[in-house]
C-alpha cells in the first residue's frame, strides 16, 4: 500500500503500481487509539496508520503514503465522501465543463477553510527536538479553472486529496497533535466544504455556468472564423507584474471597436458582444505602455477558463494557440528548420538541425516548426521577445547583404505562406516595424488601453510584396524512448526521480528541463504533471515508429479516459493540473537527451 510518487511528491518513483484497498481497516475512533498508542515512539511507527479509516457515514480517510521522517516530503492522504452524503445535484457535474468547475470551487473552499483555521501552518519548535510539522496542505488553484486532481467528483463520491506533514518532536511521534488534525480539524473542514448543504446553491450554479459559457464561447470561434474573442467589459490589466489578480478601480474596461464587434449566444449569459480577432494575420500596434502586451497576454491565457470575477471570463483564444519567442541557449534535436534557415556556411544543412546552444533566430525557427508539428493553429508573438533578425530585414540591409549570403528567410516573408499552406494564423504585437503592414489582414491599435481598428489606415501605408513561395515542409519526428530517462547516476535501474524545480522547471533525473519561456503554463501543478507525462508517454506510446504528434494524441486520449491519474496510476497524486499538449511537447523537445528519427515520406 502506498508507493512512490514521482513528481507528485518529489520522491523517487519505482515502476510497480501500488494496490489500493478501498475497505476501511477501522473507524475514526480506532484511528485515535492507534495514534495514542504510538504517541512518543519512533517516527516509523506512523506506518501503523496506513490504510482506510471510516468516520461513520460522513467520509472515509485513506492514509496513502507515510513520509520517511519529519524532514521528508509530507505524507499523502485522500478521503471520500459518499455522494449519498455529499448530495451534489447531478446537473452540477453532468459534463466535463461543469465537473471541472465543481471540483475547482470545492478545492478553493477546502483551501480557504484550511487557511482560516491555520491548519496550513507548521509547528515552529525550537531546535532539532522541538515540535515540527503538523501542516495540512491542498493544491491551491490560481485564476484559471483547470482540470486537476485535488478534488474528484463522480456519481459515487466526492474525493479530496491533500498532504499532512505528520507532527513530531525530534523524531518522535506527536500522536495527540495528529489526532487533532485527522479526527477534529479535518471532519470540520469536510463538513463545511465537501457537502452541497455547505454551499449557496447560487454560487455553485454560477461557477459551473461561467465555465460552461466560456467553453461554449471558445468552441464557437472556428465556426465564426475567429482566433480569439475579447468580451466587452473585460478587465485585462493585472494588479501587478507578479500578480494574476485583476487590477482595481483604475482599470479600463475593454470596449470592442465597432468594426470588429461580434455577438455570440451562450447557454447561460445569452447574447454577449466583444471584439472578434479574425483568422489570418493580425497586428497589435500602438505606443509603449498603451496595452499591446497586456492584450496579447490575455489572449495567450485565453486558452484556459477563468474564475468568476477574474475579469477575463469572456476572453478566449483557440485552444491550439501557442506563444512563440526566441529562446537563446536551448537545445534542438533533428528539427527541419529549412522553411526559415538554409544554406549555412561550409555547406551545412538545416533539414535535420541539431544544436545544444541555439541562437535567437534558430531557436525561434525551431519553436515555430515544433509548434506546427504538435498541431498549433495560431501563433502569438510579441516583437519584444522575438529575434530581430528573424522577424524582418529592411531594404538597406538586403542591399548590403545579398540574399544568397543570408541563411535566414525572415518571418515576414513566410507568414502569408504559413497561413495559406498550413492554415495557421498569427497575432503579432509590433511597435517598431511598419513593414508588417504589407502582410496584415487586420491591424488593431492600442491607445490608453482602448482598441481601435486601424486596418484601412495601415493598408494605405502598405507596399506591394512579391508573391510568396511555398512555406516548406513541416517534418514529423518520432521520439525514441531510449532518450527519455529520469534515472540518476548511481541509482538502480527502474528507480527514477522526477521533481519540481519551480513553476517553469522540471528536474528529470540528472537533467533540468527549462520551461521558463513557456508562457502559457499557468500553474506549477501543470509543470508537475508535465514531468510525469514524459514518463507516461515513454512507457505507453514511444515505440520509435510513432510520431511526436501521435504520441501526444494518444496521451491526451488516455487522460481523457482515465483522468490525470493515468500519469501515475494508484498513487492518488493530489497536486496535478492538466497541461496542454504543447507544453508537454515543449518539455520533450527541451530534454537534452532526447533523440528523434524523422518521418519523411
């Protein structure tokens, strides 16, 4: 019972799947007696409380994994409330959108009660022998509503997953403190968070309806030939550069330009209006500090649903929108970047390009080709984070450096062909280069955080461009499983270590996968899931004959069917949030030991 947790707990992971026994081994009173019995003895005696403990008909507590000592990663637990006790109406979790929303609001309520009761605060004992641990933690969401494993709802039960740093003084068990956590505080949190009667029915309905409306809005985009929608009245600015909370009273509410305003009927809100950004090539222009990047940042997080009151509930983007930027120093493996870069010095080719230290231009070329390989349909680019020589070459530079001596074909000369040949749209923030007026379908100007449609003015300034040639091939690659290993030097075979190095870093065995430039990762719980997704993809789908895109398709289908538990079966990891295929693909591409074989026709 129990077993390793992989990235879910930062522990080493063995391949054996733990066996879960849903049968309770005793009652809540029996748990109390066990904890009194082991009070004051060595820490390993906590293993005597592994298993299930029934608290009457209210819930069953399962202690899944006991930490090795007071200084190790906390112990994992979960509990189940029978639906006959929880009594949430079936229509509150009748589809994926409403179920995700319900799990989200229950998670937030559970976390709020834990914080209110200071249950998340560890003991602050003096010295090695003083009290330590005792804090209860559940994975707290941010402003987005994302499928997660902190709370699971199904027809039979409501399940909550959390960790407890089991209390100790030195290395001796504080049994009475553990009784206070499990047998006194926890039942109160459960009764006030995981039962329908503990909530206002209108709050649950509003949360579920908001997410369902957002999903419907996003689902309507392609039928209306739009890549994004920004609702009238939306609040795009955030409180601070390091905060995702909405700005306060001084924030300018969004108003769509009349020429770009569209109306969409939603299941619950009815007709809503806002700016529809059309398929094709859209520029966002304007002076510095007028809201260009703020708009783009809202669009890049529009691939997610947002909580009521966030201000971006009606800001949505195509689910296959990917942010692109330069990424100096990243590794690239067997990527065909020839649509953008060819004819390197000394006859070097770029149709299977590899490097351990990419430049700004080669990294941006690889980022685009890898995104297209994974299925991207919209590219979001900010010139501030792009490689200048990749984006454009002006006329005087082209006169000085002949075309045949320049390996880079700038993005401006490929963006229309990419739209025509690949069906991929681009939204580009640009403030310093009017050459892009020549290729734009739509131009939006930001001025004092308001938007104006200046397409006609921009086209009046545009110059004719020569006809585009073909975009070039997007070559699929097949990842080889031998290049995906989280085994650390000196560890025995099959004993792999995956852990979290922060919101944008996965520690994968002896490697660090740098995801700092994956701006569409919204939560560190997604990064945690990405680390274990690499192992799940390798173990189930990487056979040397399956393309990366198909590997991601199959992984997504497995998660759709089995939930995020498919990443680490039988371990009840409670701090996963679902990542997108593009960020999983980015992690695979940035794994420095990865190997690919190209799938050329």
